[in-house]
C-alpha cells in the first residue's frame, strides 16, 4: 500500500476516526486488550490473522460480503430470520458480530474462551423448522462451517482487494489459522486453504437459493443507517464494496444488475484509495494494543510474517 502524504493524512484522519468510532464504539465487549502482559491469545503477533483482521476497510466490506453469502443458505438464514431482531436492531447485530471477531482475534486467552463459551450457549437455544419442514439448529456443525467460511472468505478478499496484496501462501495460512474459532464453536471439516474453500463453495451451491426471506433480509441490510455523518452515503459505499467481493456465482444468484455491478466497481476503487487513511486514523486500535500486550512493535503487522518453520 503506498504511503499517504503527511499533510493529507493529518487532515483526513480525524473525520475518519470519528466515523469509525461512532459506528463501532470500542470496548463494548468489556475485554481488556492490554492485559495480561505476554498473553498471545489464540493467534499472536506472528499470525496472519492479526494482520488481516487489522485492516478495517477490508473487514467491514468483507463482513458485508459474508452476510450476503449467508442469506443464500436457507437453513442459516432461518436462524437469523426467526430468532433475532435484525429488523429493529441490525446495527446492534453488526456491532455484536464485530465485537466477537475482534475479541476472538486479539483478546487474551481467558477472554477468548469466555466469548466462545457464551456463543455456544446462545447457539444451543436457536433451532426451528422451515415452512417446508426442514429443521435447523444454530449449533449444527454444517451450518457453523458455512457461516465461518463465508466470513473468512469475505475478510480475506476484503484485505486483498482494498488493503494489501495477499500472496497465495499467506491466504492458505490465514484459512488454516482462523478455522480454530469455527472448530471451537463446533464446526467440522472446515476448509484450510484457498483451494479447499473454492471446492467447498462448489459443493454447497445446490442447496443455496435467493427466496423471499433472502430478499427481505437484503432489503433490511440495504436500508441500515449507522449513527454516523452521511449514513446513507457511507452505507452505500461499503455495501457496494462488499458486493464487489462476491464470487461470480453468488452475484448471479442474488441477481445483481449491470448497474449495481458498475456501482460496486466504482465503490471498490474508492475504498482502495481511502484504505491507507484508515490506518492513519486508527493507529491506536485493538491490533496495536494486542501487540503492545506482548511487548511487540505494532509496525510489524504492516509486513507479512515469515514462513512457518
């Protein structure tokens, strides 16, 4: 990523920082990212996960891409549709998901284990039946795997498209690392490389669909208003940039028009151009705090780690 001139970055950092912190206030989960000293959590400063998840534009666009993929799976969608208040509090749901990803990525070990245990308890109470008679449960390993793979795909591709180049070996390492969270939640047979993810997507496509429920959730997502300046403009930018990350088969299944695809291409260019400013604005973020917990220079996260021994 090219450097940003100081005079430009200084002028742009303050409003970007306000936007991010208004949208996603820090420390909502009550995790102490500064202590205990020396605790690497589940990943640590040598991980690819800490680097990918430290890129805010890629994470937000990638997370929205993941939501679009998830609404194509009727059994996954049913858990949200039947058991959550997404229509009234989609912002709250987005914030809780963000807090979980941040906590499991950068939190100290005890905090991560507590987060995972809490989500497992919640999942155990989410189950039901579709109108066609098919049953679903949020703790079904197959559904947990779909949710994880769509998220990991979105986060990685968001980083790759908007924030920094991602070599193939680094991408494989990311998928292999980050599946630890999915497996702790109960997922099984989680893809551990780019090739395995592509094979997995191909196997899942026969059961995916865009139905009335999917369209309703997509409409709610398209109308979300974060408590930030120009909420509609920023929502449209990130949603379009998220849609730009969709695999071709998913964009076709959702039914994105040519005009929407052109809007996504423009949003993608804008977000990639703005991404360096987010680094400047968020220089004291959770990833940096986690590095300092380990006595490490946060600047090391700007470079991919050396190959694992």
